[in-house]
């Protein structure tokens, strides 16, 4: 009886991480409904495999790994074995704003940043899943390369390569689609070609 009680306690403690897991999934999918569904799937998987969680201190990282795997599994199911990823659906869901914004920008600055963010989000959504995942984990969540490697079950070198290639692809896509310039306030402005 003590073993099952311990398992139930450990599973109940995971609930505190639900908002963070949801935000992680929302950043990856850009679809609130899908992020909610994948959050539910993540916690179902976590509860059914709670015995694999060796240290309660590692619960959040363990949940991020399960959530990332849920996104990858969903993308594979959605597109089939050989079909390309449905990036237009991701782009149509709208931008969630930039990841790191300064507080209380002017309305004009906020509008410009929103347009820029939407443009970046569209190009980010067109990246392959593994590239998009490492960029979001690194730049969006601030995880280190070793932390990302542990969550995605790959080497640190693989993470570094994926981040480098993802940034290069994103830079090339943005450079090919937009003209960048700084306005008189020093804000970067983007004009689509």
C-alpha cells in the first residue's frame, strides 16, 4: 500500500508544472487548443510512467522531454510518414508576441514588434521540427545545450549543430523575404519583399 501511495503523491506533485508545460507546448505549436491537448497527453504519459522518474527534483525536465516527444509524435501522425509538415496551419494560428519584450512599449513600437514577431514566427514554423524545438528550448526557455541534450536524448554536439543550422536557416529565410533597416528610434524595421 505504501508504494502506491508514494506513486500517487509523486503524480500529484506534477500538477504544479502544468502551466509551464502548457507554455512550453504553446511556444512549440502556436496553437492554444493543440497545446492544451498535448499538455493533457503529456501528463497522461507522465502518470502512466511515473516509476521512471528517479528524482522528484528532475520532474520539470522530465515533463519537458515528454512534452517535446508528444509534439514530435503529433507532427508525425499529422503529416504521415512522407508528407511535409503542416507549417501553414501553425502560421495561421497567430503569433504569441515576442519572447523577450521590454515593458510598456509605445503603441507604434508594439505594433511594429508584433508585425516583426509574426514574420519571425511564420519562418520559425517552417523549420523542421527538430530545429524549431532546439531553438525554442534554447532561446525561448533559456535551457543550456546539455539540458536540451538530456531532454531530447541526443548529444550536446547534436544540439549545437541543430541550433547553428536552425539559426542559419531562419536567418536565410528572413533575409530572403525581408529588408531590414533601423528607423530613427533605433528600432529594427522589416519590410517584406
